[in-house]
C-alpha cells in the first residue's frame, strides 16, 4: 500500500492507538486528517501542514459527515488523494456491560452500566464504524 503523498483519516487520532497510527502515517510521508473531540498533541518534528484536525463526535452522523467533507476538501487543496480510513475512536468504561435497571447494584464491587452509558458506548464503539 502506498502511504507517501496520500491522505488518511484517523478517527480517535489524538491519543492512544489512533495517535500512534497517525504518527506512523506522518513519519512515512502521508497527510493525516484527525477526527477527534480533542486536538492532537503538538510535535515539533511533524510538519503541521500535513495534519488536518476536525473536532468530531463520532457518535454523531452529522459531525462525522462534517469531518469527512473537510477531509475531501483538504485532499482537493493538497492534491494528496484519500487512501484509507482508520477507525480508532473508542471508549472504555469501568462497569459491567450488561445493563441493569438499578445502576447502584454491584457484582464483585463493580457497578453495572446504566442504559445511557451503555447506549453511549455502543454509539462510539460500534455505530460510528458503520456510519
């Protein structure tokens, strides 16, 4: 796969595995469009003109569409074609994933996730990949 002089979208690219992926692409000469709630850390060794950051809530279809549209416009400006999308955005919650009616109930001192937390986790970790 050609990486140099190509553009890649990395959701969740401001931290963790997404950031590591974005840095790897940048080191290999790619442009990277980061879709995340938080901006990526600044790194003096990386040319900032090769990074596009769009504040994006991956649980929102409208927010994702804005991020993708910004990226497409950027690829036209830079003439670096879009060559891939890496879905790295995700959350983890210190709770049991099987929701219970009463979120105060615990199992081995671990709380059950309430339905709003369960829905948020699914929206970010599952639905965002299908949007």
